[in-house]
């Protein structure tokens, strides 16, 4: 087959997906729900174009909202140097992730772990599913998660959500005013049975939206026995034939050996640290959380996206009262908090 024939053949195969995505983007701009077929086509195009199409979708939907730095004098971390967010964003551009030099303050860690121990969470895995308190000694599933609606009951989480410095990391990295599209906290339990794939414990890339930055805050000490996050360095942008064939498998879990084959064993970065450790990652790159073997792990996570186009986003009711930090942030940047409705 000539090169020309194979090109036109793949263009013919991609055309229905391009059309579905374009129609979905128009629906999104009209304020309609994201059509599921547009989302599926976005994922297929991502694999076929090694990510170029998702970048383009993100740019088309968000370029009109450039990020403008807000005041960072009164956030969780006090007076943060103005060059910190740009330098962290640069590191993420290069490697796909970056550690923050500061930790979450200890009183916040204490209150959040207390919140997570004394409030019921959703657990799910294998054939068990339910809601209950997390007990590290007798977990019923690998993961106990607090959906956004539960997280928002914590004033500390509200303050994290409203923190301008954390937001500025995403703003600097994405280049546009970010929109929070995910807020969650979960326990990873020491748990023998079940399918690790359900718990994001096998390598995968995320693709709920076309572009985003995820913030991870460890609320317990994380060493090798606590199931550290593992990120495949540079996998957020490295393109070659082996990577192309991994991405064309679609939105699926990938065995370690195939990741090592495509990126090399020295690309795997295991991220540990004491409670309060904060890092950001572009999880379009391959990553996973190792299954804890010795002690449980509690993580708070936020995702800042360029647009809410993509997978379905369920609006989350905002409880009342809201902390002064979050109230001010919502007033300053209503679009950033569009998912959260009063
Ligand atoms: O548990 C982890 O560290 C992995 C989390 C993950 O896969 C994700 O946030 O997409």
C-alpha cells in the first residue's frame, strides 16, 4: 500500500471521531452536557495522534481565558516567592511532575486525618460496595474514598480549594485560568484480595478532560510500604513508536513490563514523603499508586483543568457556610469553581 493510500485510509477512519468531537465541543460551548460519544472519540483520537488532538481541543476551548496571577499573600503557605509557581510549572513541563518545597501545615494534617477517620467513606472493590468508617486493621476494600460533596464539609479542604498559590501552579502550567474539575480524598488500604486495576494500582493515563494538572497532598507518611505514587517521568509528552502503540490501546491498564519497554526502567519515579508532602503531576503521563503492603495511605487530590469538556462532570452542591478564603476565591474566579454550585 502506498503512503498516500494509508494516509487517506487513516483519515477516513478518524473522520467520524473528529466530527463527533467537533459536535461535542459545539454542544459544550452552548452549555449542554458533554455528549458521551464525543468523549469516547476524544480518547480514540488521543491514541491515534499521540496526544496532539487533545492539546488542540484544550487550546480551542480555553485560549480565551489566559491566566492572570492573583494576590498570594494570605494563603495557606503565607507569603510565597513570586517565582516559585513558574519554576514548578517549568519542571512539570520538563518531567511531568514536581515536588513542592513546602508541606501542608501540621494542624491542617491533624484535622484532616481526624476528619477521614471519623467520617464515613465510600468503599468499592470486587463484589463489595458500601459506605462506612475506614478501619486500617479490617478494611473491606482497597480504597475508601470521600467524594467532593463529603470533602467540602471540611473547612481545611475548602481552604486548599481556595488557595491562590496552589491555583497559580496550575495557571502557570496550563497557561489559562484553571477550572477545578475534581476534588477527592481517599484511603489506600493494606489489602490482599481483589483487582488492583480498580484502585488505579496498575499503570494508566487519565483522560477525563483534554488537559489538566493534578495536585496530590499526602496526609499520612508515605514510604515504600505505604503504596507511593509512581510516575513515569516524561511520559506526559514523550512520543515514539512504542509509546504510540501503548496509547493506541486506549484508556486501559498497562503491565509494568510494557511501560519499562517503552520508557526505560530509570523513568519510574516513586514519590514518597512525610505527611504534608505536596506534588503536582500531569497525569496524562503514565502513573499508578502502588498497593500498600505495610501501612495505609491518605491522599487529598484536586484536579485543575483547562475546560470541563470531556467526561461528564457532575455539579457538586457547595455547603454553607464557606470559609472566607474559599468565598473570596469564588468571588474572584467564578469560572474556576463552576462545578460547585450553592
Ligand atoms: O493512588 C495513586 O497514587 C494513583 C492515583 C491515580 O491513579 C490518579 O489520581 O489518577
